[in-house]
C-alpha cells in the first residue's frame, strides 16, 4: 500500500515539475496586461477588470508587411502582435515577412513551440532534431500551408523564390525567447580559438566571419 502511494506521489511530483517548465495556467478568465504598472513580476500585472475594453483583445495591421523588427542583413521583418488580453494565457503571435532570397536564419525559441501558416508566397521551412540524430524535417510551404516546430528545436525560413513570403506564427509562450545561432556565436564575444575548434577551422576564418556580425 505504502509503495503504491509513493508511486502516485512520485508521478504527481514529476507532472508538477513538467508543468512548471511552461507558462502557468491562468486563475481567471483573463488578465489584461497593465503596461503602466510599476510592479515587477514574472509577467505583466493585471489591469482592473472594470477598466477592460474590447480593444484589449484586438490588434490591427497584420494584413500589411513591413512592420516591427527589420533585419537588412537577413532580409526579413517580424511584427509582434501585441494583444494585452493574452497576458498570462501562454501565447504569442507574430507576422513574419521574408524577401526573395532572404532568410530567417537558424534559430530557436527556448520556451515555446511554434505553428506557422503561410499567408502569401512560398518558403522553405524546416527544423533539426537534437543531437546526436540531427535529423532535418523540412518542406516547401505555399499559401494556406501550416507547419509546426517542437519546442526548443533549431528551425529556419528560406525564401529561395522570386516573390515575397508572409507567414503568421503562433508560439506557445507569452515570452518564447529568440536565439539566432549565428549572432549568438559570432556577436557575443566568444573566443576565436573556441569557435575555430567548434567549426573545425582556423582562427583567421573565424575572424572573417565574426567581422560580419560586429558593428
């Protein structure tokens, strides 16, 4: 009897630990983000429910390209869809545009899986599994296609066509995080000899590559 109880307790503890690795479940219908609050918490404090309005659940402009963060180096723009009513609900959204010949280079989101639907154009979209398999899963997606990327795996977008591509991405965390591999390795100050050993090359080659990532 005792051993059976211990098994149950262990199972509950493991489940609780797994759940803690993701955004917590909300304790109310909604918690509209109060961006004026001075309180600092793991997230954003809630707005007074009596002051909530329909626009707190609304965002306009996703139909147009070019908004948000722009990368001339890679040829993409990413517009974060800011909806205060999604605060604490474990979701983030973005429109991503990739110019012909452009890439959203290999990157990962440490705290989120991703599902993206193609709005316009076509794009080579894929992810790579973890070491040691390093298996590539990739497809050419066209308008209306949807592709999913498991949490934490390296993935990429490559528009190798002649027309612009637009996607709408949904991520499973309010703060998914973004790590661009090239920038993390070559723009962070890692030692040249370390990078040379990592990429099985020489320090001169590393310095030439690194120069492209530094201001």
